[in-house]
C-alpha cells in the first residue's frame, strides 16, 4: 500500500511538471495568460536547465511552428522572470512572461 501511494504521488508530481495550461494559443491570449508580470506562467521546475527546457516546451506546445527571437531576464517585485519573445507560424510576434522564482539560481 505504501508503494502504491508513493507511486500515485510521483505520478501526480510528474503531471504537474508538463507544460500544459490553456489548450490553445487563442485561449491563452484571450485569458491574458503570460502576457505580463502579473499573469506570468509559473514554471514548475527545480533547477535552471529543466526550467528553461520547460519554457521552450511550453512555447512549442502552445504555439506550434513558432520561431524563437530572444529571451530577457526581468524582475517584478522581488521575483525573477524570463521574458520570451517569438514569432508564431502566421508571423505575429508574441511575448510571454514566465515566473522563474522556483528555480532561478539553482543548478
């Protein structure tokens, strides 16, 4: 029974780590998800490598065919943020804000 609970807990954690939030770019944009510091997407990673990988995976998943332009580090209040700018397949430029406070500075 202990092993089953441990396995269920691990599965629940793993599902939280995948880059799934709104189901489409239109839904995300309409909700303002990631469009500012206040609506930043919280990255559920514990170190810098997996955190940045998660951000890129989020963009690939929610904006298929997009082309990365640049990344900047910002801060708002006392939290650090990654600000990712890219062009979507239809040529529109987008910027997403990611709250990286859970992993920033952890290797």
